[in-house]
């Protein structure tokens, strides 16, 4: 039985010109990168495109990864999440809705915002609720927006977000709390106006 190479060894070999090493990185991480992209973008075609773009970006920037600062997987997932968020924003600016379904929204647990996703009404109203929350999230300050999306749409643990965003756990908790409160207020205000 052959030993599986570590991420560090695969990166080193890729940088040394071994094409097979990058193929192994791709095989190891393509599903998690796709999953990360899909949870944010909510469209399978867009997520596939984003996944390919992330691996192109990864190949070009592999030399900038510093194993002393973060694990390879954390660095890659941050790259994937940022790229997916950028694609999602691009669609929002164009007025397009890349949403295919809102299954990721059902992952929100232990938070009052989940009620917006459990509307007793039909699918149209459920989609409107999710879209309303996404609009509210879009207006948050940058760190709050990232933390909210990574936590609720990507199911990342707070510790993982802290590592991915290179900030303290306290900063992540504070940002998530403020983001959740702001989104909750805006959703309530929006519904009160209707």
C-alpha cells in the first residue's frame, strides 16, 4: 500500500514541475471546493465554473501559500469562498439571480433567521425570503458579510472561519452577532413595510 502524500509534499512537487502532483491536489479537493462554491452561489453550473476557475487561480498562486500561516485546505477554502462570493456579487450587480434552489439555507440552525426559510407558504414565497436575506447580507460591512455567508451558507465552524479570515475567534463571534442582528432587523423592517 502506497502512502498518501501530504498537501505540503504535493504542493512542493507541483512547484517542482510534477503535473501529476497537481492532479492529486485537484482530485483531493475538487468536491469540497465545488461544495463551497455551490453553497454560496446556489447554482450547479455556476459552481462548476467557479470550481474550475478556483483551480486555475490555485495553480497560478500556489507559490504564495505559506504553511506557517495556515493549513493548505484552509487557504484553498478561503480562496474558493472569496471567489464564489465575487461571482455571486457579480450576478447581484447585474440584477441576475443565480439561485437554483435554497437547500443551503436550510442548514441554518440555532438562529431565529431560520424562520425566514421555513415559511409555511409555497416555494415562491420561500425563494423570496431567501432572496430578501441575501439582499440584507449584501449591505453588511465586508467582514460581517463574509462571516455570515461562511457560517450560514457554507456551514463552517467559527474556529474555521477565524483561521480562514485570519482574525481572532472573538472578532468572528462579534461580527457574526452583529451581522445576524442587522439582517434580522432589516428583514423585520422590510416585512413591517409590506
